C-alpha cells in the first residue's frame, strides 16, 4: 500500500508499470487517472489546495479501508496539489487483485472516497473568473453505494 | 489550540492559521466565539451546512468535543480526485 | 477506438500514456490489465488460441457497443495470443470519458464481454497436466449485469 | 464451406479446418452429418451444451441457417481476458 501526495507531475504509465511489476500472482490490475479538464472552456490553471498531514492520513485510511473490504494484493494512490494546467494528470489510483471484480470495485470505491473525503480543494482560473469548484451532490450520494 | 482555514474559508477570514485561546468545549462553541470576533468570521461561518470540520485531522461534526485538541480545521466540502 | 490482437508482448504503461495523450478534455481514464496468474501452482506456460478474423471483429463490436452505451471519448483493447508465462500481461483495456462513472462502467463492461464473447481459449501447462481452462458460470452470469 | 475447429474441439477432431460439401440447411443439420462420419466427430459433438458456434464469424445458435455461409466454426465457451 502506497500513498503519495506531491506537487510535481508524475508519469502515470511508469507508475502503472512499477505497480504491476511489484505484484506477485495478481491477475487483475485496474488504474484510474484523473486529468485536468477544461469544463468552463477557457481554463487557464487549476489550483489544488490541500491540508498537509491530514491529506496523507485520510488517503491512507481510505486505502486501508479498500484493502479490508476487498481481496487486494496492493493499492496505490497518487494525488497532486499546487498549480495544474488542462490535460495534466491530477491523480491516479491503482489496485491489484486476483480477481477483476475486486480490482474494479476497489478502484471505484477509492475514487468515490478520495473525491469527497480527502482534504483537497480545487480552484479554477479562467480568463473571466477565479472560483472554487463547488462540491456536487452526486459525489456525496456516490458514497452511499459502499 | 491551532485553528486552520482552507479554500474560501481561508480567503474570507484572511489567514490560513491562527492560535486561539479558548475554553470552548465543542466545535460549535468555538464557532460561536469566532463569529463574535469580527464581521469576516461571522461571514465565513454564516452557513455551517456549507462547512466541514476536522479535529486533530479527523473529519467530525460540529458538536464534537475539542477538549485537549491540538488543531481544529474549517473548510468547504472537499473536491479532490 | 483501437483494437489490437498480437502475439508480441506490449508495454502497458507506454500504451496507457499514449492513450491518455491522445485524448482531448477527458477527465477520467480507466485501465484494466490482465496478467497470467499461476492458479494451479506450477504453471509453466499459458497458451492462448484465438480465431483470426473473428477475434478482431468481436472485439471491435464489443468496443463499439461500449462507445454507444457510455459517454466515452475513446476505447483501447489489446489482447495477446500464443505462448505466455506467469506474470506476463495477457491483455488490457482502457477507456476515456469526461466522467469517472462512465469510464469505470465501460471498462468493466468491456472486460465482461471480452471474457466470454471474444474467441480466445486458454490452455494451462503445468508440470503435471496440460488442460484447457474451463469457462466459469460466474463469467456468463456477469453479462446479465449489462 | 469451410468448417473450423478450435481448442479441444480441434484436438478431438484432429484438424483445425476442413472443406465440407453439404446440403445442410442449419448448423444442427451440419452437426448431424459430421457426427455420422466418424467416432472422433461423434465424440467432439456429443454434448452440444459444451459447444459454441459461429457462422461467418458471428456467434449464433445451433438452429441458425447456413445457406450461403462461407465458414462455420465450432469451439468451447470462450475464456479470454
């Protein structure tokens, strides 16, 4: 289980290969990569603020919960903070399991909790505005699935 | 006790962190003390349903006890991922 | 949409990076990688037979179905055939969408159909035996989810 | 018409592909003709519930028509992924 919180960019493919190579006899690897998307049409920059200390703690708790709930060999969570630009990766999770169902469900679970329970806040700078991204009711509702 | 503010709560109050001397027993009592200080605090804490709180880096509720806590943080709902 | 059927090994990380780089304004990328697992304890080699012509046709149909059912920017499917060894990647799928729910569900769907509707057959060579892998009822049942 | 066999069906029959002259109108009629040929065919086709069939590279049922088909393939349930 590995949780990384960093400002620097990361190489998703290299991370996936390293994660996969570290497994033993796991038949299923699922990864999710989140990319900065220009929802507003005109996004210059996305700033991600976080709560150092609590962030690592929250991500480790979410990853540990996933390891308990599903039959997993390993979990990886990487999340960036600071200034990001459209089409840059924000974060990724990866799960390894003997079975595809566990790998898929655990990755889906990690994303739902990471979205609404890890202390990150996004601010979108467009040419016209500079606003904090509002949380979505559908993201809160998604937690009820688990 | 350290009190931390993030995102628009930090912007409205105008600082990321301050040390507060308080006898408040719960988060909501601390919020009442902060609200009474200045307009910018009253504004930041005007709608508690738009806020989340963590005590010693664990998410909790506004009626949670804060006796012996080292830090209390206020922020909007998270938007990571 | 890209479907690749090949005997050669592939670099899952490089494929994921190329797939991600080719997208425009897609916030969510999901990948699944299937790895040869030594279920029998003593697996020497896994041989994958396929039906050239029908394989490409079936995978393209499954990928096209996913593109129709979910809001996807792109789909990638890679599947190998021939002799493989424990811990080698067998196949991967990747999906790109504006939303994580679509990317996750479509990848899950692709895997379920690829498992039971694309003409591949696995044979496991152990030190003691050389047997065709039996299909599982749970894999057939999984199709009913969609 | 080309008839193709895969996996253990190929192994039991002993060849991957053959050209068959047939007047069979459906897959099941073709199966009956093949079964009547030799023991190894009868064995390979003894339990149709363990077999799948594709006509011109599309999965179909045993009662599907094969008039004008270029190839019919028999194989066990798939195990890809």
